[in-house]
């Protein structure tokens, strides 16, 4: 039976890598003024990294679940 975490991990990992790559190739930044200080964000790169981390986390959950010994059914 297919574990739903496998396609979710693959989807988020691929989208995250694409966004991070696009963020480095086309570095469009947004300036956000906060209390007299301006913060600069590259939204594609930053959110791509967050999405990639989530995809890796889901993949690790699958790997950790498969390493557990399964209990025999009684």
C-alpha cells in the first residue's frame, strides 16, 4: 500500500528545489520597511527553502517509519 507521505515529500521537495533555484537565478527582492529599518527578502528563495525543508521532513518521516519493526498481528 502506498504511503501518502511519499508523493507529498516528492512534490514538496521538487517544488522547493525549483523555487530555490529560480530565486538564485532571478534575484528579485522585496523591501519591507519596519519601524524605520528596511528588510530585504527574496520570496522565491526563502519560501522555496521552507517548502524544501517540509518535503525533506516528510521524507524523513517515511524513512523513520520503515525502520521500526512491525508488530505481528494476533
